[in-house]
C-alpha cells in the first residue's frame, strides 16, 4: 500500500528529509492497520509504504510462513516501487524486523524501532515472574528433549492467557505445530552475537545495550530519531545462517 506525501508538507520539509517512509508491522498486524497510524502524524512530507511480509496479515493465508531474512521482502517491495532511498519504521515485533532489514538494505537510510526488540523469545519470557525467567530462558534457549518441551508447553498456556495466545499466533505465523519447533524457529530472531563474536554496539551477556538504547530513549520524538544519520556502522549477527551478519547505521544520542 502506498500513500503519497502531502505536497505542501513536502515543499516545506527541511533539506535531507526522507521522501519515503516504510512502515512495518509485527506479530499480529496488517498493512491496512499500520498505515492508519500515519493519520496521526502532524505532517506527512514523505510517501508512506506498508506491506505484509511473509507470515504477516494476508500472506499467512497464502501459505507464506514467517522468515528471518526480512531484507528479502523489503528489497522486493522497494524494487516494485522503484525506491532508491527510504526511512523505515517498525512497530512492536516490527522493531526487530526493521533493524534486520536495515542491516541488509543499503537503501534504508534512517531507522525507527518503535519499540526496540532485542530478541523475539523475550516476548515469551519477560511477562513471567522474575524468579521464573532464568528457568524459562534456559528452556526456550535449548528446547530439548522436544517431547518434554512439547508436553510442558501444552500445559503451561492453560494458566497464562498471554502465553496461550502467543504460542497459538506463533504456530499460525510459522506453520509449525509443535511448541519445540516454534521455539527453535524463534531463536533465529535475535541480535545476540554468535558465541565468540564481539562488537560494542551488539551487547553480550551482562552488558548494556550501548548505542541501541538511543532508539528507545523515553521522551525522545520519533521524528528526531529519524532525522539523525550518524556515520559508522555496527555488525548485527544472527544464528540464521552463513553470511547473515551485515552493517547497520549507528544511532547515537
């Protein structure tokens, strides 16, 4: 879906304002839903493009499961509309997807993660009581033996409506039916570096999130984040496969 810029707003926009904004939804959104957010923007000097990527909206019904290589649908949509440079905004789980796309799409010049998502599996463990989170992290990080995880994850949702919905939605998006399979698939959606890797902008265990935190600083306008483009690039690795890591523009306060 494409909504063209307001001509007056575009004419009055400061130099360097992106001419196109991609808006990406998340775990349970539709393109028609997220584009409505733009009706609340105070100005609209850019074209707005939204799309349902694999595993989102109508694509699930067409048999396209969620995939971690989000640069593929993003590049396809950019090619279709002939976009050479654009800003991108991701909402909810889209906050992870937009970072993943930007890491592999040089045509994305500015990024807004609304909100920042470091690891998809956190969506399953963070709502739990703090004392249970280390145990839950250990289970979702290594869902074996599969039969035991499957049995436990079929019982646990009976006592937690949030977990029940997330597992049901995850199965719907991925096309996987066993909880252990879903947990393994979710492991690919992370900014955690592979074992032995290190970069200041990609935190490891026990470290702060560094420059990434600037994307979610409280009280900071989304527009001000989008307007900043600071030279320098940060490695964003993943476990999804060879050649998965790439470069992402740093965003510093």
